[in-house]
C-alpha cells in the first residue's frame, strides 16, 4: 500500500486501521464466531462519572488543574467539554442540513481499502481510501452511477499519512492496540480539528460523495487523553456538520452507545462485527429512519466465508452485510447476492 510502512501485526492481520482493534485471537475451530464476545475485557464499556454536591464540582476542577500542571491529558466530567484549557458545559446546536444523496437499506455496496480496486462490481456504493484511491477510480465509479465514500481516520494519528507532521505532539495519546504506527489523538485540540477539516476539504476536492470517518469512539477506549463521552458527541457532531457544510454525506462508524444522540447528524452507519458481539439490534434506529447500515463481519480465511455468511446473513435490523477479510481487499461475500 503506497505510503504505508511495513507492519508486523502477526497472524495475517490487516496492515491498515479500519475499525476497532481485534480484542484477541480468532475463536478456535469449532468454538463459533460469537466466542469473540468472551474476549472483551470486563470494563470495556465507557465509564460514566456521576457525582453530586459541591465535591462533585470541586473534584473534577482540582483534577483538571493537577493534570494540566503535570503536563498530562486533562479530563472533564460528563456533560462538560474541554475548551481553551477549561471545562465548560456542552449544549448541542442543530445539525447542519445538506442536500446529499441518501443511502437507504437494501443497498449493494463494496468496501475496499487495499489492493488494486475492482471497479467491475455491480454496486451502488463503493467505500475506498481517501488518500490512496486513484483519481480515475473515483471518476470511473461515478460515471457508472456509483456513490463514492472516502475513508479516513478522524480519531487517530497515523505516522505514515502525508499530514502526520501537522499534528501537535501534545495531541497524541495512547497507542491503538495491535495497530503499530497509530495513536489516539486529542480531538478537542483546535489544530486537530483543522487537520480533519482539511481532510474533508480533500474529500470534497477529490469528488467523494460521502465520507467514512473512523475511530470516532476514542472515549470508550484506553485513549490516554481523558476523553469523555460528551466530548466524543461534540466531536462527532462537528465532523458531521463539517461534512455536510461541504455537501458530503457522512456515516457513523461503530460508536453504538451514542447512536440515539447522533442519529439526526448522520446519514448512514458503518458497523464492524455487530453479529460477533451480539449487538446488531442497537443499530435499529438507523434502519428505522430509512438510513442504511453498511455491515461487515470478518474471516481470517476466505474459505470460511460461506460458513460465516450462513450464520450472519439476515441477522439484525435490515442490515446490508458483507463478509470480508481483515485486510479489506477486493474479496467479499455479499449477503444480498447469495
């Protein structure tokens, strides 16, 4: 992959960040796909801070001052966001409206981030890499009436990207597990937001119809930055508003716990492995709003694809499901084509 340094991830894992790091090794033969569920750490759900009284107001403030004095990442209580070095209450505005082509349930689609793009598929939507896809691939797809979605990471620093030198060192947090060369990034930092706005400018300039911002659930991971759920909501809404301001549709990548608050801002969703983690029902608000859920389940070996398709095709609330390999090359099994 041009621009991506060699990576030794082991086990044939993808040399490209495209979703939550795998929580552990694949289930052994005969264990079944949903055995992945047991590999989640018991404290993997985002932790909320609930305090009452004067102490509740003083403790976060003192903690913030201590962290800033030590040069660490500041943490605000839920309901507040870090702004100009201080915690402040957060109130959401109204979503920015945009005249974008809707992606509705029942759509045929492809997701390919690595390898020579296969443009011959009979699909209505094609999701490719914002930085690495050839210009002629985008124009060829659109000439055939295909909507082009462009992937980029909105929540991490990737040391191989052309704009890596633009990130302030202070904005870089903990490494992403099992993804060498990648760290969580502090999306509260104004410079980070400027970088992401520039990436959206690039998507518009390249002619993308929509964008797939990845890693928008840092608050639920060990990010090393003190990000809270409220700050994640604020940032995800920022991304959606900025995309819409440029005439781009935007999808919510994973972040299942915030679907209720984010649904008005996002045009569709992309989910990885909701069947493996038994959480597909959480995506129902999207399909009930006639917004497609582009859904992927993974196999380590393409030979196992049909067996997994038998298990997961038809699961969930009207999902548009693909079976893919971890490297997200051209290979796929589409449930709607079986």
